[in-house]
């Protein structure tokens, strides 16, 4: 799904990968919470 959002020109910083634990999200180029 993230790939589809990127194709729609949604910035990576606006996409949160819920499949990654909060501890690991900080190491991606995607949003963190």
C-alpha cells in the first residue's frame, strides 16, 4: 500500500508503516508516531 501512496506523490514523511514497531519506524524515511 505504501508503494501506491508514493505513486500518488504522497511524501514518505506523511506515510506511516504500521507493520513496523514504533522502535523501528525511526530508522525508516516514513512517518513516525
